[in-house]
């Protein structure tokens, strides 16, 4: 028992002493374009909150709005606490990769259209190198949309929302498991479509280089931390929606 206590203290001290610095986190936020993504999230969820409150304005119990500025604060807070200084150094080194920066750039394309993407894939499938390109894109998608990481989002956002919403008490473990599987499947399918379309201008060599970068231990660590930070940043907001969410009206 004494050894376990000592080990716990050492681990805790290591996290406190060697967590990523504020400057590192800000540099990461900048080079990874996370700031733009956070602004987009704030805008989307702020609009969602306004729409729900407008519909339910007659309900006097709903008076407080969730402060969307907390998303950015909590996202940064989580990264700093859960990535070490050395880990962040390794992550930032990967962002010197030209192909990764190119990918970040196309990810921020605000002109993305799902129907256009579907049309592109139909055209791509008739091309000679379609199989190889689709395979590489599929591997990139699997790396970006790791099932365990998507599970973090579901467990910390959707599950509490469903459990605390109207009709949530009717959801048993088996139903929740099916909800989780369906959620992960939808996210991967949507991510696959977007990835194939966004990388349409990439050469085969660039796709291979991108996959190699994304598979590094540093980027795997980054991915898990970002999913965790996103869940942490949005958790209170999703819980704030529970009283206004009716499970029965959202069954598929």
C-alpha cells in the first residue's frame, strides 16, 4: 500500500512539474489551426443553444445560457494538463512537415460540400488508381477517427446527454451500446467522405507521407489528447441541453 501511495505521488508530481507550458499550448493552437476550429464550434453550438431556447422560451425553468467562451478555455486547460512538455515538443516537431501543414490547410476549407464530395468519389472510382488512393485515404481516416477516441466523445458527451434527458431512464446498457456503435460508425463514414475529398489534390506520395506522419507516436498522442480536450470542453454544454432534449423525438 505504501509503495502504491509513493508511486501515485511521483506520478502526480511528474504531471505537475513537466506538463506542457502555456506557451507550448498556444503555439500548438496556432500551428494546428485549432483556434479556427474552436471558433467554428463556438459559433455552431451558440446557434444551436439560441435555437433551442427560442423554441422553449415559454419554459421558465430555462433561463441560463452556457458561456461558449468556456470552450476555448477548457480546451487549452485540458491540453496543458494532459500533455507533457516533452510530448508537446515532439508534437510541434511534426507540424514542421509540409504535407501535414497542407492537410491542415485543406481541412479548414469552409467550402466543403457533402454532395460534391459524394460526386467526386463516384468519379474517382472510375479512375485507374482509385483502389490505391481509396486504400490510403481509408488508412488515414482510421488513424484520424480512431474508434477509441470517438468513444471518448460519446462517453463524455452523448451518453450523459441521453442519460439525463427526458426518456433517458428508459435506455438500458444494450441500447446505449448500440447508440455508441451507431455514433462511431456515423462519425467514421462522414470522416472518410471528407478525407477522400479534402485530399483529392494530394499525390500518392503525399498521401503516404501524410499517413506516416499521422501514425507517429507523437501524433497518436496528440489525437487522443485533442479528442479528450474536445469532450472536456463541451461536456458541461451537453449536460446543459439535457433538460431540453427528448430521447423519444430523436430515435432513429
